[in-house]
């Protein structure tokens, strides 16, 4: 049975409930994601903004029912991520196109644009009752080999997607981390007015 946690962000100013309630669990159920719901997540990602409309994002889907592919992808994850990500019904590898399609020059904005695309995907996931946990802890070169990704593209993130599971299925130390309240730096330490280091007057 899923353990209910209240992870709603305590904000200094009101934000949309989808943003306030979004969080990154480690406990996923094995419940599959309906095709039309997954399609909506990917459509949200497709319509995010990008520099010069380059759309430098690509996504590789690794479904749990494809046991061999899923297992090989889990093996690319760092040790702690392997302890929980194998339960997620879907892993998505977000890939950035390193070169602009128009002229073959390096695209310095590719990773920023990929991040925006994943952000759109994560909000759409929240709207659909799904959760997303983004991971930087994986072996990119191993993932490149496993997924046969071209050298002109860079694996940047692995994303676990699924419905919330029972945190009691996690190891004890991860259960503790799962139950911890969410936190962020105050806005005054992040946002500056006019010049660097001058706390914003909010």
C-alpha cells in the first residue's frame, strides 16, 4: 500500500498547485503508463521553447516490460539510483543535439533547451498524476553504447517516470530521504537586483 506523504512546497509567494506539489520520489509502483498519457507527456516536451527553434532534444524510451533493455539501462545508473529506479515502469534518457541542424555549428543552448523540454514534461506528468525523478547519476558513455547514440548527441539525463509507489519498499536510508521535507534557498539568496550579490527587493 502506498504511504501518503504531504510534499507540497512551502513557498514565499503563491505558485500553481502543479508546481507546488511536484516532487521527485524514489518509490514507484510498477503500474504501466497508458499510451495516451505518455503521448501527452512527450507532446508537452515537444512544444517547449528552444533557441532558433532548433528543438535539440531527443528522448529514448526504455520500458520495464522490455526486461533486457530496461535491465541494461539500470546498469548504467550510479549505485544509489539502481536501488530504486528499477521499479519505475519507464526510464527516459534525455539527449541533447550538440550541433545545430542548420549549419552544423556547436549549439551552446542545447542543454538549456533540453532542460526546458524536460520541465514541460514533468509538469504534464504532474497533471496526469504521475511523478518524475530526474537523474544525473549515470554513466553517459555506457548509456551511449547501450542505446547506440550517435557521437553528435549527448546523453544528459535519465528520467524515471511512473505512479507513486510504497516508500516502505525502499531501503531504510532512502525511506528517510523520501520522508524529508522539501527545501529551497530563500529567494533573496538566489535573485539579485541590478548587480550580482545585491539581494532583490521583493
